[in-house]
């Protein structure tokens, strides 16, 4: 059995990946999110609020359970938040930065750490995919906390892969940007104020001109990528290049 642990699996890209994987009876998915929207015999839902770090720590044992029959183990850190849009120094609450970093960086790091600790002795191939963003590679005004968090996730992925290579472990780590996808995050972006995000009109045009990718299409591409990870040597990747 191939086991996939997916965060943020109740909607958007995470749900699309889970539903695509569940079409194959040899796959089993553990979905970790605040709510559940999937009902399948090969799917287990684990409720969790990623902004509650104490709750995350207390529930890790329910997520990373012994999986002795695993032919393949995959962790997909998909859950993420944009946070409040606005300029640093102009009415942004200080706790915004902790919230965004906790959800986008700290929890993925905790999940990676626990995944590798629990399953390191199992001989099967192991893959970690962190869902990143182009925003981690260039600055976008009004998105300081989000851009910083995704840049940190990219470097976390690079460093963990380097460590696994030093240990000669059968682990591959990737940081994957999905592109501009028609999710709830895009709705939040379109509703922002142009005085706090200068490119808001461009993002509104993405929607009206049909340039947003459907979550289902992106989910299919990511699942195809998951079946071909041995082909990739680069760690920082984009779905748009696949």
C-alpha cells in the first residue's frame, strides 16, 4: 500500500490531490485539516488546527502511525495561509507574522521532522513535497509575511534534502510551486485594497480572463509528478513547467 499524508486536504489543491490519489485502490490517504469533505474507504481524516502548535504536538501520534506494510510513504505539506494583506509598518498586527510563520513554516517543519523520525527505518522509498509559491522567490508588496514564509519553506526543503543525501537515505524532498490556482486564497487576494497591494487588479484580471488553473487540473499534475519523482534532480520546482 502507498500511504499519503496530506495537510489541507479538505479543499482546494489538497482535496484535488487526495481525490486523484484515491482513484487508485493501492493508495491510502491520511487527510489533515480543520474540516472534512472526503468520504472514501481508503481515506482517514485527522482534524487539526495548524495555528494551535500545542494541539499539533499533541496529535502527531495520531497522524504518523506505524505503517509496516508501506510500499511508499509520501508527506505533502499543502496547508497554508496568506495572512492579512498590508504593508509592514502600516497597521498590520504583530501577531500576523507568528500566525503565518506557524502555519506555513513551523508546522511543515514539525511534520517533516516527525515523518522522518517515525519512518526512517522503513526500507520503502519516502517522498516529502512542500507546496510553496512563486511569492517565495520574488517580493510582492503587501505580502511580506507570506513571501518570507514561502522563501523559508524553500530553504527548509533544500536543507533537509541535503541532510538526507549526507545520510544516504532513500528520501526525496521537493518544494513545489503550483502556479496561480482558483482557490479561496485567490478570492482573498481579489478582495484586497489597491493601496495595500499594488497588483490587485492584475489578479482580478486572472479571474475574469480565465487564467486561473482549476485545482483539479493542478492536482492531476501533482499526482503525475508524484509517480515520476525519480526523474527529478531539482528540488525547487513549478507545476507550470511540468
